[in-house]
């Protein structure tokens, strides 16, 4: 059916996008402002050096009840940012949420493997 073909095409495009983001050391994420829940792509988890089990849940279904903060809240995501950079990242994001505007911020992430990486989010 047309619906199944569209679903297959969407799966293929999603895989292509994730492959491209991984190759470019990029990722995608989205914040649900009212709940402060975050969704991010597997490539973001890789950049942060965390496993999918530690990553936030897949795109949240609005029909589902809110999840506990340990299940992908913005606060949990900020915990992955270097302690010296957290306040600045939080301030930039709060400003963007308050104004509805864009943002760009660079920060460090201390990875579980001991490496520290610099990331840019916008």
C-alpha cells in the first residue's frame, strides 16, 4: 500500500540522515519546552560518549504521560556538560526558550572514556 511505501521511505531517509550526521560528527536534538524533555539522535549519544541505555528516550509521544527526569529531561542532559560550562549552557538555553529565539553555545563534555570533547549546539 501507499502507506507502507511511505513508511519504508521514511525509514530509509532516517537511516541516511543518521549516517550523514555520524560521518560529519553532528547530531540532532529537540526540546519539548513545557515538559523540559529532550529527544536526541543516536549520533548525539555517540558524541557524548554514552550508550543508548543512558541516552534519552526516543521522540516522546504527546499521548504518553510525562516521564521522570531521569528519562531524558533537559536537566539530565545538562549533567553531561562539563561542570564549569553548565551554568553558561543553561543560561543560553533559558534565554532562547524565554524569547523563542535561536542560540549557539560551545561547551565541553567529559566522556566516560576519560576524553574531553568540545561541542557546539545551535
